[in-house]
C-alpha cells in the first residue's frame, strides 16, 4: 500500500532536525502539563466535559487529518482528479452538520461517555458489547496500520529504519496520552492542525508557481484555456467533479453519480462522521451542549477548504512528475506530497513540513488510542468484567489500557511490515463496521418502537452483508463493479439496506422497551432533569448552531460550482 | 435521571480539568513564535540554491513571518 520509492530522500540538515526536536519536546511537555488536570476518570477519558468549542472543533477536524488521509487524498487527486472533492464536500460536510444539529443533543444531552454506551441505554447489552468489541479491536489494528504507514514514509524521506520510527512515535504517543489523557491528545491535535497547515500552504504556493498558477495547471492537465488545439495530459474531464459520472459511463473512479451520492455522500460518510467514536469523542468533551453541537460545525469550515492544500498538491505533482503512478516509474500516487517536499522546499520550511507530517501521523494514531482506552475501560472492563469499583480504579485502568493499546498497535505495525496485503484487507473490512452502526443509530433515534434485539441483529446482519458483497460478490466477480472505490460505495449501500430491513422485521416480532426508559435517547423525548441553562454569550449570532451548520452546507455547495461548469 | 447520569454528574462536579488545565493558546503561540523566528532567520540568510529550489520565492521568509504573526495572535488573544 504505502510502498514509497527509493530516491525520495530529502536533503534535511541540522535546521530541520532542530525544528523536529522542538516539536517532540513540546508534545511531551503538553502531556506533563495536562497531567495535573486529571483527577477523575471523566477528566482522563473526556477532559471532564469542559473544553471550549473552538478547541474541540479543531481537534475534531485534526483527528481526521491524519497523515494517511493527507497522503491518500493527494494521491486520489493525482489519480482521479477533481472527483476527489466528493470526499470533502458531499462525503463529509452534510454528515458533520447532521451530527452537530440532529444527533448531538442525544449524544451529549444523555450524558453517555461513548458511542457504544448510547447503544447500551437505547438497545441493551448485546448490541453494546458487539459494537464495543468491534470498535476496540479495529482501533488497535488501525493504530498499527497508521504506525506502519508512518514507518515507510520516514524510511523513504529520512532514512530512518522502520523499527526506529515505530518505536519512537509509539512511545511518544503512549507517553503523552498516559500522562494527560484526552486533554493531552486534543491539545496536540489542535497544535498539529496549525503545524500541518504551515507545512501544506507554502508547499501549495511554491508548487503553483512552478506549474504556472491555476491556469497553467488546468492547461497542462486538461488542455482547456491554453492555445487552440492543445491537449492536456489527462483528458478534459479531469478537473470536473461530475462529468463522466452518468450511470453506465466509464470513469476513473468506477462510480456513478448515484453511488457517489448514496454510497459515499450518505451511508459511508454518515457512518464515519456520526458514529466513529474517535471523532464523536472530541465533541463529547465540550463544556456544554451548545459547544458540543458547534464542535463538528466549526470543524466543517476548515474541512471545506482543506482540498485546496491537499488535492491541489496532488495535481501539481502529476504535472511535475507525469509518470507518477505509472508502472515502471518507481513513483506511486502516494508519493505526490513527498515529491513536492523533495523538489520545492528549502531547509527550514522543509523541517516544518517533515514535522507536520510526523505530527499528523502521531495525532492520527493518538485519536485511535484515546478512543480505544475509553471504550475498553468504560464499555468492556467496567461494564462486564470489574463492575462498581471506585473511580480511581478506572482511572488507573485507563492508563494501563493506553499502554497496552499502544504496544498492541506497535505489534500490529511490525506484523504489517511483513504482510502488507493483509493490512489492505483489514482497512477495507473496518470501513464496513460504521455503516450498519449508523443504520442502527438513526433508526433507534427516530423510531421509538425499534427493539433491543432489532439493534443487535441489524448491526450484525448489516456488517455481514457488506462483507459478503465486497469479498464474495465483488472480489469473486459475481457482479461487475469497475473499481475498489466503486465496490466500497456499493457495499456500504448494501450494508445500510440489509441492516434497516432486518431491524424492521425483528422489531415487528419483538417487544419494545417501555417509553419511559427511552427518555432523552429517542427523537421527541427529553431526559428529565438534564436541561441545561444556556451559557453566557451562547446566544451570539455567530454561535448559533443552525446558522453555522446551514452556512457550511451552502458553502460546500457553492464550492462545487467552479468544478461543475 | 438514571444511575449512570448521576455518576457522570458527580464526576463532572469533582472534575479538575476546567480549573487546572492550562490554555492551549499559550502553547500554540509559544511554539509558533519560536518556529517563526527560526524560519524567518533561515529566510534572511537564504542561499541562492534555496531561492532557486523554491521558484525564486523566499519561502522561508514568508512562512516564517506568517508563523510569527499567528504565534503573536494566539499570545495576544489570551
């Protein structure tokens, strides 16, 4: 997957390494400084539900802005062109707004500490345990995949042996989360957000100058806007978001507008953004309901603009190295950003870029680890193994679980370095878990009759259906889908439909929970005694969730215009 | 209110985060001022090779000044 080529070695010097060293010191410093704020398990797992919205909002977007995401989306930009914007404007923004405006009152208002815990109160222990176990296992494995990806990138760019990168990054993450808990993870994510922008913005500016600005870039790729009769290297649809996506038309993405809108824009994206606890946890640590609602909404605005510094460098790399991703060139699409770093950045900014990349890898892993320790401690250990101990016991357990999680992740990374194909399958596999989870959540929140067994069987059948579709119907060529991406979108739709149908059927033959036990968990009910008075200043117009949310949706729609004409 | 909600409410009451957690703006501000100074100096002393690599833009100087400004903004916002 992330096989980086030889010859990507950067000409780093003492200046770049000093910048990197300063960052490592600050990362650990945050851990030590946050340590004294951890008194209860709630402080460790959810920052005592006390952080301001701008901090949780930036952490929300940064938890998703891991380095695998950055390198991967630049790679998609080089491979699929402007289709990549779908992952942002339709594949993220509507779901983030939905989370903030519609789902957050249930999550935050019901005082649950994790996404699986919501399932416990809404549906009961069977679906709770199933989703907690799946989440715990997948978080550790994804953290390992992330570490492994980092080791490969650092080996190519800096010449570090893989094990050095895995051990160094693993122990720094372990250190700062064990010390400061979620506060430490979130603060590092906010810092990472700014460092990664400080790396990507100069890269994009210099890159655009190199290829003759946006016009030069368009001309080289599509032949439009240049001299009469000039031909671009990628065909004229390359910078259009929708051209070529008619049903039955062939395109590089292997998907049509329907699977893009339903598969990516609805089920996959809603599954990821609204039920992935690594994301939702950031919002649950906000200081009140208004701040929790604003968390994903504040995150939506940077998310809309990130393609400018991620996809555009991917396109620039394709112009600078036209053989990128072609067989025999030795360069893969994933090398897009490393190529630009190598060719365009002088020492100094280069150090910032290396630091930003490393920070993004560590923060991506930290998001997995900090959500893993919460779910494992609260939803597995405290719920089923050692119940009703003192709070200090669970705080100590949380610290141990963090260490165990990181070490398991490091082990996974070492295994991945010998079986990299297995890791590809694992990632695909885990992408299927969120979709049935979303299906169960949305039905459970809006249909108060839906029953506990329905939640469990909906979750299980949806997950199995997605796997069956992907690994049997698609991989064994029973049905014909042109690409892995296209198959992903279709599998997600299948998972959602099967999960929903199974829930409907099981609900009709089982007994619902009494309505009074569902207060605050389903639409149209409120938990008694949990209403909060609005905080001072939250009625300012720029803090109104509805305005922020609809503003983000409109802005994302407007962004499509230049790529649709 | 159910049991777990009482428990969370109790934990919120004894939580130390709100009172004891430092402000992240200090850290962002401090780090960006330090980085800004380092990178600006690298820009002021840039070699011809550095300039040529970055297409004639003194990218260290501009990035450094930008980071310095952001760092000062965060420190000033406190």
